[in-house]
């Protein structure tokens, strides 16, 4: 079934409903008028029958003069059948065949009979028995039919005029009312063609359907654009991540294959074999560390929301510094922290953050370089800063410090600070880095303070 456009469907429906309403109103009014006119005719006929009953004697003795008193005005037709069987007919334009021959017999009680339509609807008549005679009084129905016909013609002309005016006004109103839908359609077509910044012009207030619709469509388009942009960024990030991961894993794999090839071909002197095996083990350890970091990042990407519990960052900082001193006892490393600095977060993940920051200090500064971990409670936030006095970083390197594989060339996996950034993002925290060449590096982060 072919569906019409909305504008045409609404216009057709409105005109069709109005047509039906006008037809019903016309039929009801015409039928009501006809019934009213017939009732008036019947009343006139009964009045004439009553007059004929009162003057029965005169009608029988002087049918002409008395009948004219009954017949007036001249539209009346009177037929009198006398007791001797003769028929007298008075009135203008009587039918060829007497109506008394087709009219029902009057009641014997003397009252007028029911009004009857005769001669194929041309006359309305009543009969009455009086003084041994039967009198029929009739009125033509042509005036009734003409009045009803004129009413029908007036209703048809008025109805057609109303329908034409309704169709014109409805078309204009529908065109104005549906114009925002046309704009929405144009905007959707443009967006489908690639114009993601296209928006629907907002019309009307929030109280109108059009205003609410345009605002809802604009909101939906904005969310779609954000989702598409996020997806594009995610795909670009995934491609970059896969390429960097492949590159970072290729290096230790190539080294391990080379060492194994040398050992399998017996191309290494016996005195150098321990060193070759150690180098192969170091590359295998490095590859294992990269894989562990990749798995941790993948888990953060899949489940960005971590556990939330009360965690004392001051205690975590002290434990992390103790662990770092156990790994590198000669490092001048200290912690400055209050007795307690509670936050809401995942304890293991926050330990991972401080562990990675301290691991970066060990990896990128000489062994004797001092470093300090500071914890401060500032208002509704707890700030942690890891400072070292090392060589610092260039502006280019600092700008991409938290990107994945940004430091892979100098021995680490290049994922430590990326993991820190992902964990703090999952905690709704803030992260920053302050550095300059020759002035050391300070990595700081802030987390919401736990309410007591």
C-alpha cells in the first residue's frame, strides 16, 4: 500500500473529515426542515378538516360557496363525495384522477384520518366523514420539495466554499507547521553526506512540540557527533598503539632470536656465553614487562571503574618509598607526608601509580640523584608530588610524557606514565608534569579527599 506524504495525508484527512461532517449536517438539516414543513402542512390540513366538519350542512347544500371558505387559500384541493355518489372537486390544478379513489377511508367516528401522501408524493391529504359525505382536503407538496431543494443547493454551495477555503488555509498552515520537519530532514541528509557539524535551527519554545523536537534532535546529533569523533579517536589510538606495541615487542624478540641463533650455531666463545645468556634473559624480562603493562592497560580500558574504598595516601607513599629503597638502597629518597591523607580509590592501583613514578626516577636519573615524595592535603583535595633533581626533560618529550611508548627507547617499556594517566583518569583525578632541562622532573596528581 502506497503511503502519501505527511502533508498530503493531513490535508486529505482534514478535507475528508470536514466533507463528512458537512454531509451529515446537510442531511440532518434537510430532513429536519422537510419534517417541519410536513408537520405544518398536516396542521393546516387538520384545521381544514375541522372546519369542514363544522360546516357539513352548508357543504352538502351549497358546496361551491362553503367549500371556498374551507379551501382558502387557493392551494387547497377539496374533493367531496356526496351520499348519492356524486363527486365535487374544488381547488387549483387538481390531478386528473380524483385523490379520493386512492386515499384511505376516513374513520367512522367522525374525526379526520391520518395525513397521507398521494399521487407519488405530489399531495398531502386528510379525509373526514361528515353528514354522510366523505370530504378530502389536500395541499400540494411542491412548495415543500422546492424549499428543501433550495436548502440543499445552498448547503452544497456553502459546503464547497468551506472546503475550498479549508483546503487553502490548511495547506498554508501545514506548510508553515511542517517546515521544521523539512529542515530536520535536510539536516539529516547533510549529516548522512558527511557534514557532521550541521544542526537543526531551533524554532519555538520548549512548550511547543516543534521546539522540543528540534532541541531533542540537536542534542541527539551532538551526541552522535561526539560518539563518532570518540570512535575515530579510539580507532586512531588503537592503530597507533598496535603499531607501537609491535615495534616495541619486535626489538626484544629480535635480540632473543639473535642470541639463540649465535648459541645454536656455536658462534660464541665459551667465555662470552654467560654474558650472551644474561642479555637474552634481560630482553625476555623486558618483553615480559611490556606484556604485563599492556595487559594492565587493556584491563583499564575494558573496566575503567576501579574499586572505591578509603585509602590513606600518606601511608601508601611511605610504603612505596620503602619498597623503592629496598630495590635501590643507595638512592637519597625521602617522603614528606602528614599522619593521614585519606582518599576514595583503589589501593592497589594507587600503589601502582607511586611505584611507576618511583620506577621512572630510578630509570631516568643517576643512582645518587636525590628525590622526594610529598603528600599535602589542600582543601577537598589531596596532592601528591614526586620530585627528582635529575637532568629533566625537553619540552617535546614532556608534551608526550603520558602517551604510550613515549620512553621506550631508553630501556623502559614506555608505558609507566601511560598507566599512571589511565589510573588517575579512572579515579577522576588530575595529573600534571613540571620540568625543564637541567632542573629535574616533578610529576604531581590530585585526588578528591575522602569525607570523614
